[in-house]
């Protein structure tokens, strides 16, 4: 256990690792050490094949590939450090390959489900009009919920049909709204917003309490309530409509680079996950409708 403590101290001193990271490393190393001890082996001298046997037992216990990949990353960091410190003559995991981690597919909605969700808010109240407008804008622009609730009135240009969004890293981007979302926004700003605000000159485009911008948590609760009304039973996340925006664009032939710009991703590899979603959808349709599927 002392050598584990020394390794974690080095991570903290040299890399500034957080308590959360250090705790994760400790869990992985202690679990590996306990497995070795159960087979009369030590942490600094595992036998060849012992790691494969451990991962086999972990898979049988239900651990996923992603979890095993994280554990192996922890062990490799430890043994690299142990070799540099002279605790081991060579890295016993040097030739071990990381398990391949398949990208997780985002949870999204079919186009008809999105339509049902958009139509769920009751339009006979200012709150219902506000929620319908927020859902329309969220889907039409592929916004993060935090970006949506953070919008101010001057971020919207109805004449040009664009919204100025402040994303991660305080980077601004201009996103086209589309005619439907722009019409709803114009209607909302003319009718519902003045009724929802005591002081309409305050900046929040979508107010919660006290003329302040609605919180992410509040709008997330609103989305879940409207999903129940729409009869959508699949699990949702705050990014569900953002995922649907990207997936539906690609399904209809949009260029991946264009989707990247609209989503505000700094790296194209982040956007490429949606090509997997689109491909999965195509494969599902083929299997369902093609005579040889």
C-alpha cells in the first residue's frame, strides 16, 4: 500500500491531480492489488497473463469495456512511474493493448417524437407560449440548455433570422433560427414575454422568477413534463433536442463541417459521433424495410 500512496503523492505533486482523480486511481490500484494477493502475487511482480485473467473475471461480473479501459490506463500510469522510480525493472503492462472503446451513441428522438414534444405545451397561457418557443429554438438551433436560458433579448436578430450564442469558453457563434422558430420567437416577444416580466427592459429573454433568466434545472423539469404530455417514454437528457438537431441534419444530407459550426464544437471529432447515430438509424431502417434485411 505504501507504493500506491507514493504514486498518488507523485500525481498530486507533479500533475496537480484532483481528489476525485486520485480516488479513482486508488480504487483501481487497490482492486488490482487485491486480485493479485488472492493469487499469491504482488503488485510489483504480476505474472504474465494475470491481467487478462482479471479482465476476464471483470467482464463476467458485468464491467463494461469502457470501465476496463479506464482501469488499464490507471495501471499503466502506475507501472510507468514504478519503472522510473526503480520499483520494477520493466513495465509488466508494456505490451498490453487497451480495450477498444466504442463511442457511446447519444440518446436522441425521431422526427415525429420531436414534433409531438414541440406541440406539448398548452398555448393558452404565457408560460405555454414561452415553453413552446424555447423548445422550438432549442431544436432549430441545436443549442445547449445553458446557452438557451442564458440568451438575452439583444442576442436575437429577427430581421436576419439569427441568434448570437455564447458557448463554451465564452466563444460567440451566430446560428440561423429557421422560419418556424423565428415566427414563434417574434410571437413570444410580442405577446407572452411582456406578461411574464415585471420590468420588460431586463435582459433575460426567457425569464424565470423575479425577471431573472430561467435556470437550467427549471427548464429541464419543463422538458420532462412536456415529454410526459407528448407520450414520450424513452429516457431524455438535457441535450436530447441538441442531439436530435445534429442527427436530423445529417440524415437529411447536411455536411459534417456545417453541423460542427452550428453546434459550436471546436474539434470535428466531437461532431463525428453523430455520423454513428445516423448510420445506426440507416441500418435499422434497412433491417426493418428491406426484403433482405
